[in-house]
C-alpha cells in the first residue's frame, strides 16, 4: 500500500484579519471556505495542486510568543517546485510582494527559498537537485 500525499495543512494563527490577506496575496486567490466552528474560526485555501492550506484562529488561544521551529511541533511547510528556475521565479514574486526571504540556498539535496508569514511560521519553496 502506498502512503497517501498530504491533503491539507492547518496552521494556527493569532489574527485571521492579518493572516488571511497575507495568504491571499501569496496564493493569489481568495479562500474557498471561511467559517466559524465551535471554539475556533477557520479559513481554507484550495491550491491548484489539490492541497488545502487552512488557517485556524482559536478563541481560547494561549499566547506564548510567535511561532518558533525550535519548540516541539511543526518545523516548516515546504511547497515543492519543479526546479531551480521555478524557484527563481518565486524569489522574484516574493520580492514583488515585499515578503522578506532567505534568498535561494543551494545544498546537495536541493535548493530552498525560506520566508515567514505574519506569525513567523516558517515556509519554504523547495526544488530537488538538478539531475
């Protein structure tokens, strides 16, 4: 049996009024779903790849500072791109959006372009190594 692909990722944010417009700009689309659920509000983007990115704001969130990949939990979310050329296009797009980023970092296992959302959640575009 093959392990299934990731269907969606849900990120807890501190303020949907800040995060939703930021992700709308990044994804260049409006959310597919926006609703209140018992105890939290969530907004979901459905990407062309078929994956969903959910933003959750809990009404009883315990503030303990901005996201840090050094605490137990999620380290980062990486969006896969075909190659380094496509990665360069995303670098230019992040510049157009005034989103600070690492610049492209090359390693033997591939190339990455890291950036952060308004809650400091670590995000990345990642390309496999050239064949």
